[in-house]
C-alpha cells in the first residue's frame, strides 16, 4: 500500500485505539504525513480510511494540511429520534452505523479544518474532502439548539474546493459550518436531527449545495449563508423544518428543491439579497409537532428583501388548520416582499386549505406579480407601486 | 484490514468460489458479521467489496442487517441488446463487465433486503447501500416483461435511507423494487434493457430519484410509485420507453428530466395525484421500433388526474408520422387532464409535426391553460369550466 | 486482493516508477490485464488505483479495453493561477495534490481512449471510468489556448456509457474531449484554468453533463458539443468565461446552471439547434480581467439559431460599465434570435446597469417574447413577424 493511504484501524503509529479516540489517531496520522511531506512541491496529502465501526472521538481532529481525504464506507444514518421516541428494547441495533464517529464531549468540534500559521497571500487549504462517514453527536433532543453544543465539521480557515460528500450527520447542534470558502461542494449528504445543518459564515465565493437531505432543523437553519455570490442550491430535500436563511447572498440559483416545514420562513432574506433565481421549487407548509413557531404566519413562507429576485414556476402549498394560525384569525402570507425593487413573481401555483395571500410591504417597489394568485390572494401595501396580473 | 471490510474474492470463510455463487458467499459473510456484531450497540455493519470480475449468483443474497454496503468498481454496462442484434463474432468482449453479477435462475431475486423477524416499533433496516456494481439478468428479449422474471434488488422490509448509487442493471424483468422506504436515495445509476426500472411499491416517505439513466422500459415503467409524498425526481434521462406511473403520489417535484418515448403516457396518474410540480422537463414522443403501443395517442403524453398539479416551462415535442397515429386520423393528445380541479399549465412549449392538442376531460374542473398552446391546440370538454390564455 | 485490482505504486510488473512515468505503468498494467483476460466472455476489466501522490506522465496512457476504472482519492485542485499571481514563497504547498498526474510534454494527451483495431458492428469501448484524480498540465497562462497544447483525456474511439466523475483538470489546453459517445456521464468534476473544459466532438447520443464546476475557459468553451440529441446539461457552475457552444445540438435540456462570464455568448448556436429547453438558469455578465472580448456586446448573452427553442424562467443579469461596451455606445443584446422559427421566451427576468435589449434578427420568424422584458427591451428587426407581451 502506498505511504499516502492510511487506515485508522491498522496504522501502526497510533498510540491509542481509534475506537477510543479516533480524533487523536487522525491527528497522529496528520503529523506523520507532515513528517514525510516536507517541501512545497512534495505535499500531495493523503487519504485516511475509516472502516465500518463505532468510533469515539475524544480529541478534535485538526486538519491543517491540504489534499486530505477522510473517507468511510457509509453515512450510517439511523433515526435516533425514532429510537428515543419508541420502545426499542427489541430492536436489532440502536446506534447509527457504518463508519460511525461519536463526538464524546459537550460543545466539542469533531473535525476542525484550520491552520495555526497563515502563510498569507491567498494561501489556502485546498481540496480537503470528507466522504461517506457518519458524525454523531450521540445524544440530544429537539430542537437540538443549544442542545449538546457539538459541531460535526468546522472549517475555520480559508479553503478552496472543499468537498463534503455522502456524509451523515446526526444529533449535532451544528452539522457543518464553513467560513471563507471558495468553490465549495456539498453534495449527496444526509443531515438529520441537528439544530443547524449547513452554515456558510463570514463569506464565500460561488459554491454548490446539491442533492442533499437536510432534515429537521427545528430551531436553526437548513442552510444559513452570508456574503456569497453565485451559489447553486439545487435538488435538496429540506424536511420538517425547512429554512434557508440568507444575508447578502446575491445571484444564487435555487431550483428544484423540496421544502417542507412546520414553520413560516422557508426562504428568508435576513438582509438585502439581490437577483436570486428561485424557480421550480415546491414549498409545503404543514402544522405538526414542531413546537412553537419561530415566526408567525404573517412572516411569509418566503420572505424577500432585495432587488430583482425572480420567483417563478414554484408551487406553494399551505395546509395549517385555521385554528392554529398565528396570530389568530390572520390571513397567512405566502410570499412577503418586505422590501426592494423589481422583484418578479410569475407562474407560481398556490394551494391552500384556508385563505392565504402574497403581501407587498410599503417599502417594496415595482414588484411584478404575474399569474401567481388571484386578486384576493394579493395584499398590496405599496399604494399601487407594483404590477399585477391575476391568475385567470 | 479491519474486520468489517470483506472482499468476496479473498474472504477465507467462503465455502464456494464467489465466481460460482456470489450470493452464497455474501450470505456467509453476513452470517460472519452477525456472529461478530452481537448486541444492540455493536452493530456498525460492514462493507463487502466485489472486485471487477464475472460472478454468478446462484443463491439470492439476503441482506438482513443494517449498515451494510455492497460495493464494486463500476456498473459495467454494455448493451446486450446491441450485442444480440448484430454480428458480434469479432467483438473484443460480449458480456457486461466491471463488478459483474449474473443472476443464474429464472424468476430469481439477486439481492433481497428483508428480515425474517420483525423487532417492531419502527425497527427498520437502516442505511443499506448498493454501490458501483452490475446486476445482469444474462438473457432476455424485448419487451423484457415477463421476460426472465428476474429482479436485481428487492427491498421487502421497511428501510430508512437506503441508497442505490452508481449501479448498473441490465436484462432484468425488474431492476429495482422497494417497498416501505423512508428517505431513499437512488442516484447516478444506469438501468437499461429491463422491463421495469424502479418500482416503489406499497408506500414510501419522501425520497430522491436523481441523475439516473433509465433506458428501455419497453413494456413496464421507468418509475412506478404509489403512496408517496414529497419525493424529488430530477435530472433523469428516461429513454425510448419513458414512463413515470403514479398512484397516490402527492407533492412530487419532477424537474429537469429528459423523457423520450415511442409511446404515449410519459407521466401517468393512474389514480389521483395532487400538487405535483412538473417543471423544466423535455418530453419527446417518437415513433420507432418500440412494438405495439401500450396506449393510443389520445392517452396523452402526460395524463394528469388529481388536484392542483402544476405543469410549467416544459417542452412537449411530438414527432409521429400521421399514418402511424392510433386511432387512425385522431388528433394526438399532449396533456390530458383526465380529472381533478385547478390543474395549472403555463409557459409550456409545443412542437409537433402534425396537429396535436391538450384535452380537458369533462370531470376536470377549473384547469388553467396559460401560454401553453394556441386555441386550436386545446380541446375543452368541460363546458368552459377552465381558464385559457392562448400562446400569442 | 483480486487480480483485477491494481495499485500503480505497488504493482510488481512495472518497469518504471509510477512517479516517473505513470502513463507507462498504466499501459503495462493494461497489457497485463489483456494477457489474463483473453476471450470474449472473460474480460470484466479491472480497476487501477492511483493513491495520493505527485506522478509524472511521460507516456500517454492508452486505454483500449472496456470496463477499466482508473481511480484516485481526490481531484486535488489548487488554483495555480492564484499561485502564479501572488508571492507564494511562504505557502505550505504550491502544487495540486491528492492523486496528482502531471503531463510532462507539450501537446501531449494524458489519457487516450482508443483502439487500434476496430471489431466493427457496433463494437465499442464500454463503461470506461475516470474517477477522483487530478490531471495537471503543469504550466500555462491565460487564456490557455493554444497554451501548452495538452489534453487531459481524449476519447477517440466509440464508447458506451463512459463516465468521468469527481475528476480535477487544471492548466490544460483541453481538459476532456470525447467523440462518438453513447450515454456518456460527466458529473461532479472540477475543471479550471483550461482553454476548453468539455468538448463533445463528431457526434454523440443522449448524455449527461451535470453538477460540474467549469471554471475559466477564457479563450475556448466551457462545453462544446456538435451533433447530439437529447442531452441533459444541468446544475453546472460555469464561471468567469462561461460558454456553451453548440452545432446541431437538438432537444437538449439546459436547466439550473449558473453562468458567469466576462464575455458575450454564454449559450451560442453556431449552427441551427432545435427544441432546446433553456430554463431556470442564471446568466451573469460582468466586465473584468478576461482580456479582449471574443465577441462584441451585440452578440447576445444567449444567441439562438434554430427552431422551437424555449427560454423560460431564466435570470439575465448584465453589469458592464457603459464605457466598456463594444461597439462604443451600443445597446448590448441579451437574447439574440439570429434565425429560426417559433422560438419561445417567457417569464425571464432582466437586470442591468445600462439599457439592454433582446434582438430578433430579420430571418427569425414567429418568435414569442412573453413577459421577458419591457417594450424598450426588444428590438424587432423582423417587420413584426413575432409576438410580444411586455413585462408589465
């Protein structure tokens, strides 16, 4: 086997069993890689393989080299929420599995991508990959925030083309948090029963979040992003507490996603966001066991606040018993255009069990609402600073 | 190597060569896993690797543990139909390859995911994964149903987050059939020359079927699904006999798919289906070597039957010689709204070599047809219970 | 380990170190495979693994067998352009990494898929797979064409279901060129700093290009394709010099892509292309460091030339300083319908810092422009042979 291929269970340099502290073993492997790859042109990185097994992580794994792949053989998801909710004394297994890493300590980060010394001048950690294993916070309960305070992966240093693929995350306060990423790629993951699923903080450049399951962000966000331009967010299934929260996120492509939520606010522009393309998504609002709503029903299933956003060919399906609407007796809001100019809604389908409507707030100007609802499904508070063509 | 990593070609516990009966070897490996993983909290599962090779499967592989990954090194597709149609005496190879599993017996299931004893209380088989190998029915001929009666993978017991990724399926009556799945993920597979490609039977919860090739379901379905809510079906290429057949499938997101078929009925609501979002798909109807049509040309390229479905921004391209239309002289139907209320068609593009039209059946009410055809491209049998804006 | 699993670093048959000439080692491995797999029904192929490392490729690797997987552990991208632009003396590493193959010679092909002898009668190379490694042209400078003349992968012989997945390509004149492919699959790759990213030449049947980063085709194309029908091109991020150039490409599905370019011409019909579906894409035109424009600003962000193309639910965002428009003082063109009948634009969003407009050339007939701009945003040179509904 090449010296760049490590198996945590067989590497002879480990001073501890990986089942006892896989984080420490990974750190020792990284130290070994560094001791062998010692010049600017001899650092291809390595792959660290985690075979199926239950591993405890006592020590945070600190990835401070580029081109490192940490890879398992399966995201190993099982629904711990169901396990906790029912009598499981007869179950065959009660833990997640496959390549299963359990974070031991409260408020701990499982995998930290960071560098102690900054080489400056756009030095970055390049092409770090997390693939096909499970990070488990072990124990928590809804709404998981602040919960156990655990974070699965935290990318703290500037990166280029970081990849998170095929991973499982469960029972964490935050599954994945990344700052200052260029061209990140988060695809085909299974994130469930976490307070926050994906947090893109500080700023990032372009990026893709595609084809993921993002399940049960009861108190936090399915996706939070700030200061990004030109991201693609497509083909994701955001379930039960679907929420994309954006601050200064411009020109995102948000297509073909499935949103289901017990709450208002499935896409939220917390600060101004411009020129997003929101097309071909299905938004489903239900009323279930999600606990108290984070926002009332006037908040909007989607809340726009910025210029030139386009909302086309989406379905908005609202199904909350009249008695559960907050505030009581209100007409729930589908799309709230809170502010900004020239937002564009066209050919959206509205379905609802009770009366609902779009709302254009006074500071929104020149909004177009075209075949996206009937006359009674639009409340215009702008004094007519808008264009409307009712669905016939 | 960790005790959870098995290679079918090197595992010493096998009583038979994997080339003779890979199913039996896998069952013996699973028995070995069970003998080693014996408590609720010590069952992380394992990975079974199938290196490139031609394997015969005499015995059905029965997966009755969670967190098992069965993985090869390539879907190994080759077109056996082409092989059978031409003189291939000079060909270099005549069988599919890579990690190539050949089902030996008529009416056999290759891989059965099932449990003999039900632990109850939402006990499920979790995170079973099939990845990157080929399942071959060895011999069959169009239309492949009933054909050899072989099934590639049959998931019979309740599962959570089952994954089928990068697989090849060929010459099977049914490639993949799954019942009672929660959060399944079927992506990047290559399914060709099978009677049915993907069958989601009984019921399922959410799910994703994305980025697959589903080729040549001449007699069956590319995708059959019943009793599902909130599934995403996107980015698939359904070729030559494209058909998605649905029963009580609600709120599906069906976007960005390529449909090409020799037959009518590329999306069919066999029973009522509500609130589907069908957007950005390309439907192409051709006339070729598909054999006798399953439905006549009044059946509809798409047949809706339910409430509040949205059909937006699709292209419908019809190209059948007038002489081949059935019944003779009929005007073929593009979208048939067979029943249901408030179905919504907008900004769809129609292309055809002969006159075609949408049809609203008498029991359909309040359908909207907006910029989806000219006046002559709509037949309204509802007595005016609809809204129409002709494409100008 | 099975005899079909090779590791370039440990295979005893190599006559040279893979670090010195990985191409020669791969050719020797292929010769070994051929010597072991000698009949039509005993050729399952093999997998060749490239562990993380810096490898030089002196000899072109010639893949002339089917079912071969060449696989690494990471695309290993790092931005060599940034490396070359800044003082990187303090950087930790200065080369791409992971499984990193460096093409040694000017005008060389890295990996050639070709067969010396054609077995005829639809004999093809089946299911060749390139996965998860990096091909590096080592040195080049903008605009990379003709540059070093190097090609990453060249598929010269007819193939069925070739797959290129998770690969990195950097500093090549052309990353990937494929001719005569049936059902190709190019997904989740990272192609940057190359003259051309993906070239589908001669002809191909169906195909998928999905979820890729295609960055910096400053002089060539992000995607070039000719003589194809029924391709899916979705979810890609085409950055900085985004360009899809088509000749006789019909019925493509082009959805959910992110285009950003310093130039005009993000989708170009070089010859007639019919019935393409272009929906839910975000086109962003900027002015930056791209060097002299390849086309002036009257060329169109999108240039259609063919019949029955549909352009729906896209955002077109134009942001070039007035002083930089070419020709000086011109009104830039958003969609140019250069020719063809019945092209269909609906519900597209226009954003721009200066006046822009769609243009219908005299030979375009019966174009529909519906809610895709205001009256002042359409120049009709057809004498009224079109339909227009202004965005209200």
